[in-house]
C-alpha cells in the first residue's frame, strides 16, 4: 500500500507547477522536498500514519485541482487593489521583494551594512576608518 501512496504523491509532484520567480518560497518546490523526505526509501517506505498521509494527499489534490476556486467562484477576477494576476506575480517575485526590502532600509541601516566588517575583531577598525580624522 505504501507503494501506491508514493506513486500518487510522485504524480502530484509532477503535475504541480514550480514558479521559478519565487526562489526559496515556491509551494511546488517545497512539496517536492517534503515528499523526498517522507519517502526516503521510495516505494519501500513504511508509512507510520497512513490515514494522515491519505488526508494530506487529498488536501493537496484539492488545492491542485482548484476545487475551492470552482466551489466558491469569485464575481470578478480582481482584488480590492484592482491589480491583475500578472501584476501580483510580478510584485510577489523574489527579485521584486528583495528590491522592496532594499528600498525600505533606512539610511542608518545602509551605513551600518556598508561599514560592517565580516568579523567582530575588525569591527573597531572599520568604524575607525569610516570616521573622519581630526585636523592637526
């Protein structure tokens, strides 16, 4: 029975899309990783809680098949902001989020990062170099 569970999860992983714009945050990539961890021995893996495993598969299959999207249809394809799906994908990409984080940093934080050394020992010398020298 574990072999059939493993095959069902593999089929689901193959069908689940991976969004390359969400590096390190994509549900498809995370799902593949978790299936690999749970079924380390492949078809020979013994599942400790078969009921919980089956429930997890059914939940993921419903998400993948857009069960809830069809069960609860939306009157419009926009949200409160009025942005389209493509605009949301652009905003939620890892690169755009990194740019927003960089923009939101204060001047003090940017200066700290600029002058912060790699080791604690060099911290004093880095700050000393950054400070202007008094005129003599």
